[in-house]
C-alpha cells in the first residue's frame, strides 16, 4: 500500500491552523482505519505471535466478529454488514497496532548518505527526472558529478554549480517525499531545524557542497505544504488529485468523464483517431532505431536541460518492450480497432471503463509519447508527417488548436478545475476548507509533465483554492 508522505505534515499542522477539527479528525480516522486494515488484517506473516495476541484482545474488548478480522475470506456483502467499532475502541486498537508498524527512520539515518531505507524487505528507491533511480543518496552523488562534467564545455563554472545544487536539492526531496514510504518525511518534519542541523553535523561520510542547506530547505518547505496526489491518506489531498473518481461524472466541453484525469488524457487524441491508427503508428516507431535520435537530444544542453524529464520519458518509452506493451494494451480491455481513442475514455453506458491509473499509464503515456516525438523531431524528419497525419501535431478541442507544449493548453487545466472546484459544491467545500497557511503542492519522484509543468500545476492549484474561498 502506498502511503502519502504528506500525511504527517497535514495531521499536526491543521490542528492549530484550521480553526476546527474537521480536517484533522478526518485524517486521523482515515489513518487509524487504514493502519488497522493494513498492519493487522493483511500483514499476517510478520510478527504473527504479537499480532494474534492483539487481535484476541481486540475481539474480547470490542466484539469484532471473525468475518471482520478475516475480511479477505468473506464476501463483499458480509463485510458490508460488519458493525464499525466505536471511536474510542478504534483508538485502543490503534494503540495495539502501533508496535506492529515498520521501524521508524531516525533523523540521523535519513541524513546519512549511505543509508538504504528498507520496506517490506525491499529498498525504498527514489529518482531524479522520474526515471533515474537510486537506492541511497551516496549513489546519487556520482550521477550529479557526472552531469557537472557532462556540460563542461557548454556551461561555465557557475552554471554547472547551479545545476549540481539543483539536482542535489531535488534528489534529497525525492528521497524524503517518497511515494512508497512516509517515514522519511515523518522523520524530517517532526524534528526542529536545530535538531536537523545537529544530525547533519554528525555525518562523517563525504557529501557535496550545499548538502545541509538542501536538507534544511526541504524541511522548511514540507512543514508548510500538502502533497496532493491520488494515494494520499488525507482525504482533502486525495480529492485535489486529478485521479479522484467522480461518482456522478463531470461534464466538460459537452461530454461526461469519470474524473478530470480522464478528460486531460482523452483530449490529447483527435476525435477522429482510431485504435487501428494508433497501432499503425506504434508499428512505425517499432521499426526505427531511436538511439541516434536520442543522442541528438542528449548532446544539446539547450534541449536536454530544460526538458530532462521529457527526454528521459522518451528514452524509457521508446524501448521495444514498452512499445510492445502499448500494442498489447490496445488489443485488450474489450477494445475494437475501429474504436475512437477519445470516445472510449468518455463515460458511456457504464462508468469507469478505465481507472485513472490506466488513463495515465496507457492513454496518457501513449499520447505524450506521440506528441513529444513530434515536438522533438526535426522539421525534415518523416516521423513528423506521420504523426501530423494522425493529428499529434497539436491538441484539438472544438474549434481550438493548441500546441502540446503551450500556455494555451496548460491553461485548459484551470478551465476544467473551474468546473470541478467552483461549480461542484462538494469539491468546492473540500478545497476551500484547507487553511491558507498550508501550501498545496505536488511532488512525485521528481517527475514532471511537459504538457503542464509541476510549478505551473501547483500555481493553478493554489489559485483555484483562492477562487473557491471567495464568496459565491
């Protein structure tokens, strides 16, 4: 289960800032139930003796029935009839569960470069540019140095130092704000800056210049920020994700979608494009050696440095394995070659034909691949014409034609958020209830999005909250 690293931040920050108990209590309740379910009911192989004792006590004290404890073996209808324990019982159960959680990450271990953080027997990795992964901060240092040396003839010393400092800060943030494990951020935001300085002073391993300052900057940011993404345990943070499913659907530009994510990915396909045409385009990509094409992007700092995530995305998705995966997905899901890509992502007779996850990793990544190959190809490259023939030269919405990487297309996100957060009362209430002292943010493995860069996404998210808080 992925736990949102922003939860510790929200849970204690909002207690003093919200002026009420709603946001804080909702988060606490969610975490208690989630920890009970994950740590006790599902993880049966670890700490079996202690766990069985805790569950026996829980049964004696609360009368929780066997089918609730052994929830995986029961039918959905049986589980639905389970009576929820009273709130004070949940707190008792939570106390029993706490010793079963994974060992905390100490602040000293977090700032030690050679530390490998383990969870469920596997290293908790982190990344730069979303795709270049590391197990430890020490592993990352040679990569940063290689990037400084890579541009030795292209950038002056000051520019290369700024690049190294930026990579270091983002790498530390990626280490701390983990998509897989909330413990690193918990360790950072539950200590003072003075305690962090003391822990940094105790590091005996070699570290690059600015290492301590980068840790302090990350700590200061996340003591006042909420990471809004789909797997966040805090309810408001989940709602503020584009992936959040909208039961009643959301009508955008004349069609209904299951979430704002469904619209955002569907609109990247021209209404006329069919699955057969997408499959044909994949065949064209599969028959080309992309190494020289990528080498051209790698060699030019004016191309690579401002577009590092997009280029690493292309490197990953232009492999034969990934192209074959896209082909296989288009042949599944009950799809027909004559289906139109945009239409199948809209809500039809049944809701949620595709999950938000599938929208991103299948439809979104495939569309981004085609649009980015068009964008980065030279004007005389035949690939540009093949993609333009299938309308991957722009975004088409009604009479509007927008460049894939353009201010006009990015601002479309704000337009659809006007519908979700200003016109839909329940979502307006959620976003407007988040205290202004907390900055809404979005950070996932140092990933970015060329269609709407993360800094702009965050700017829009905070702007729409400002609008939602104004009197109607």
